[in-house]
């Protein structure tokens, strides 16, 4: 049985609930880097938070080296900002997500997160949505500079949690953007595309996702995911 690595935004939680997260970026641009920058200046879909910070601030004349020197402080401040403002949004799981998680748990399948979010923000969203208990480990966007970096981190986190060696080929990335699919292909692991974000089934299919479902709402689609993980 393969281990699923779920993205968060647009896969398990609605992307409409991201205001505190996006405002946390703008907060650290001003407070940590003294730049009047905005996360809206770039396309963020499928990118990880460290990558987003670097790309935005490079537009404002900072070098990647200078940005990286303050990244740990910046992402820590993002987490603090998120928790201060977390109740300004409702964190809603997408239709069928909880049913899928329950079924995976009933089958004793470990469940992981592979998300571009800063770790404190990623777990925060999951906790606020009331589904933290279903997840065993996670790999997050303050731990690397490209999405593919998170695969190795997920592998190590899973091995610690499950107390056994795990090959990366035992994972399946579940995401809603072309970059999720590209990450899996570049990293040599299977991918499931779910068209609950901004991208259509056709767009995910074009990237070469191994399985595509429109959503997790219908039982037949959840069964397709479980069958894929069992194959």
C-alpha cells in the first residue's frame, strides 16, 4: 500500500480561506525585509513559501543570498502572524475529504502532508479544519527551496514516525496544480491530480498525472484513489 502525501490548499481545504496566510507574507516583507512588496506580484500556485518569498523580494532588488539569511526569522514571523489572525477565516475541508481520510485510517494507511505552506501555518490550517488527527507526518515549504526538496524531507519524516525504512517510490503525491504533478514526475513518484483548485482535469492530465479525479465528493472517486494506493 502506497502512502499518500496530500497538498493542503485546494486539495483538502478550500483555497478561499487563505487571507491570513497571504497577509503573513506581506507582513514579513515589510517587517523583516523592509520592502513594500506583495505576494500578489507573482504566480504562487504550486510554489513553496520559501520560494515565494525569494521570488517576490528579488523583484525588489534583494539578492537570493541576502533573502536566505533572514528566511528562518521570516517564516517564524509568518507563523506568529497567522496565529494572531487565524480566526479571521473559516477553514473548511472540501467535500469528501474527511470520508477519504477516515477510510484510509480504517485501512491503517499512514497519511502525510506535502505542502508549500510554512509548517506552523500548514498544521494550523489542518487543526482549524478539525482534521489534524488523521495525519501522521508532514513536509513543508520552509524546509526547502523547490517543491521537489520536500519529497526527501517527507521520506525522512515518515521513517521517523513509522520506525522503518521507506523508499520514496512508496509515496504518492496528491495535488491540484501542474507543479504538484511536475514535482512527482521529477522526483520519480506517482501522482494523483484532483481538480478542486484552479486547474481543470484536462490541465492536470496534460502534465501527466497518473490518476485524475474531479474531487473526493463522490464515493466512486474516493474508491479510485484507494484502489490506486493499493495497486
